[in-house]
C-alpha cells in the first residue's frame, strides 16, 4: 500500500506561506512512491490550488449541508470549487472545541464524498480514556459511528490521533500504536470486507522527522497526519523521505 503523508496546517498560514506549499509540492516530486497532501486554512485553498493545480490541496473541515443558513461555515461543494481535492473531518480539536458528534462527522464525510473530495476521518482517545484502559473501545466506537456505510478505500483514509499526543511531543509506544491500528484494521475488514484491508490508516500526533521511520514501520500504519511539522519543507520532507524508505 502506498504511504500517505498529509499535512494539517490548522489555523496557521497567510499568503506569503504559499511559498512553503510550493516548496513542499516541488520536493514531494522526488518521492513518487509516497502520496502527500496539505490541508490548509480555508483562506489559502484557492490561492494554493491556483498556484499548484497538480498538487493535492485539502481543507480541514466542511459542513454537512451543501448550502443554507449556517453562518461562518463552508460546504464541501464550496471547498471543491475553491480547488480542494480532500478534507479532514472529525479532528479532535473540532470534536472538543465545536462539540462535533460522531453523527455529524459521518454526515460531513458523506457530504465531502458527494462533492468529490477524498476524506480523512480522525479518531482518537483522550489521556483520561487511555488511563482508564478505554482507548480501543473509544476509538472503535468513534470509527463505527463516524464512518458512513458507503466508506471505500478509493476516497477514505482513517487517522488515529491520540488526543494527548497532538502537539505535545509525546507519542504512544510502538506496541500501543500497533494494537490500535490493528483493531481499526480488523474493524474495517469486518465492516467493509476486502476493501477494508485497503483503507489507509494514518497515525497522527507529534510525528516528526525523528520518529517517522519507526512509526511508519509499525504494521497497519499506512501514513501520517502531520500538524506542526507540516508547516515547512524542512520539517515535512524528512517524514516523506522516511515514508519512502519504509
Ligand atoms: P501535531 O498535530 O503533528 O502537531 O501533533 C497532528 C494533528 O493534529 O493532526
């Protein structure tokens, strides 16, 4: 399975930072065995996509409706029109700060798919849930309720992002990553049959150039969702290089 390294810029970046998008897109051409993409703030999608029409530019969220009275929200159709080819949905920062439920995440994933976007659905336990030995159960519950029945490997990836590892510099042990990714894989295969074996499962949470090689070597880790280390080519490309070398 071809590895997929996606960047999530979160609420970072203004027009001058398109230079970093260009640098990453250019460097990524040296690694044709790895799929990469950058999920940018909504304001940068159109300028990045018009500067780089052949590079996958993504969004970080979308609304589940096509249009309507939803002040401040952006629909998947609008993101597609702006030049996005994928969207993250269900990131833990939105599940926590915007109180997004699994059902909403599922509706967003379907809306994005209907608009012709690829989708990364995020799941992951909090530190309290891990400490209570509930990590696997929480992740599988999120997965079961956040993925639509129509899920398929040609448009969907799953990102396992333990909340306590995001932006903290802490990562789970290799054994813990293997356990959760294995549980996600078994769940995907049980629900989607042979195609469930092909859905890429990304790891996210403090992945960087130093730890990427060991994380990406763990069974069923098919790529990474990268926050802080996706903001510059200097930090992002060593992760892509590690993915190419696995
Ligand atoms: P991080 O963020 O790499 O900065 O930990 C990952 C994410 O939230 O997707």
